[in-house]
């Protein structure tokens, strides 16, 4: 392995043309983008001074697009994206966090059998059943704690705190603090 | 292994920081563990003898961060993100994807201001557990997989869940259950 590929010293211009990088970004590990295969334009937008550390990965399907606002810090954000995931400004995502806008497989057992066949190493992926995809919006100044999981269709309001290990399945109000699995409000915060 | 040198087996072309002490017969997978290391303490990381620090472990220390790992420890994959003092007692076992951190939303370089973390001797921390600022884990205690530990764990207790609760106990050394020969 080339050390430059893991210390932010690689050439960011080698990223696909549909990746837009703002001024002052730090992209530590080239491999963070190894599973980026969006066919949208832009498929990934990073604002100014976004820090992307080594554990972050952008697993973006052809149909997906991720947008991250200015000054956000992505430590260990694993994006699983088939639609739209947006992060606002100054969002902090800590270690070992997953953000997934789809379950990526159908819930119905018969459809899941068809999905399994289509996903076989030599299967025909064009025969996969349609995925349910619902957008995720994480607003400005949100903190997402270590090991948290954010699932499809969730909006996390401005300034909210997601505590370590929380599994977020529902919207989070502006300024609230949530914790647990499934995540529950532990502090409503100051009313806006 | 001496500090200020590269590891013979290393792929990552950096030296071990000067303020790191690694004891006899201990193993460190790579200087990559110090990717975000900023400790300026006289001794930022001290590892005892016969301990293994394996792939996936990282010392994410801020300028005031200090880590002390005892003898005969196996650190399979712990991220230690602190600007305070973290102590891991002898014979402790930490599984993969475990995070010890100053704050819920910790970032590299340990900007947190919380108190340190202390694990007693012979602790066992299960995979994906999270230990947060100020936690003291007593000797011989077991932390279950994916537990989120915010409060002290008594010696020889088993804790699990989010937030972690005491769910059982392990046998104390020298205490025998009935029925045996």
C-alpha cells in the first residue's frame, strides 16, 4: 500500500468527475471512495473544509447522491446510499457510524429469494426487485455519536445530539438528544 | 521494541513516536496506529511486556492524552480517542471495533475534556462496545458486545446493553462453587 493513499496526500483530482470537492477539504484515505459508483451529477458534494477520516466510506449506488455541508467532520461515517443523503454544515459524525437510506433488500420473503438469486456472483442484477429508498436529512450542527446507526427516511433536526450506540429510526426534533435502540428522546433540548 | 524507530515488519513508513514505550515481547501491528497521535506528554503511550496491539487499533490522542496498557493484554481492535488518561490493566482483552472515548461524538485528536477511563486487571471487553469518559471498569469484569458503558462497572460484574446494565457476575478468583471435588 502507498502511504500517500492513507494520509490525505493522494491526488484528489483522480476522483470521478461527478464528485465536487470544496476548498480546504481533507480526504484522508483514497479507499473511502472505492465503492462510490453514483451515475448522478453531482453524485457526491463536499462543501468547504470538510474533513473525511480514514474509516469513512461512501458506498453510493448508481441511483444515489450524497451532499455534505461546509465544516463537517466525518470520522467513521459509512454511507450506504441508493437515493439522497444530505448533511448540513458543521455536522460531526464520530467513529463506527452507519447511515443507510435503504435496507438494500426486500422485506417480503419471496421477493428476498428472488433478490438472493439476482445477487449471486453470476446472477443477473437487473432482475432484482425494486428497493425501498427514503431520503435522510441531517441538519446543521448535529452530532452523531460513536457506533450510532441512522436508517432510511429520517430527518435529524438542527443541533440535535445522537448519543453513542443509538439506532435512529424516526425523525429527531431540533435540539433534541436521543439514545438507545430504538432511539428515544432523553432530552428535548431548548425549544426553538 | 524501542521507540523512535520503525517496526521491522511495518508497511507504514513512519517511526513510532519518541514518547511511546513498548515492553519486551510485545507486538504492535504498525505505526499506522499513531496516524492521528498528537500526545506531547513525557510518555504518551506505555505498553507493558507480552502484550499484543493488533490491526485496527488506533491511539487517537490529543496533546494531553496518555495511555497505559499493562502486561499480557490483547488489544484486538480498540480505538482510544482521548485527551486525558486511559489505563488498561494487566491480562485485559479488548475485542475488535471497540471505542474508548472522551465524548459521544469524539473526533481524532481527542478534543474532549471529560475525565479519563480506567480498566482494572483481567477485564474483557466484547466487540463493538463503547466506553465513555470517566468510566472505571473493575478487576475481572466483562463488558458485553455492543454495550455502551457510561457508568462504573463493579469488579467481576458482567454488563451489557445500551446503556450498559449489570446482567450477571463472574466467579471471583479463589471462590469455588459447590459440588466439585
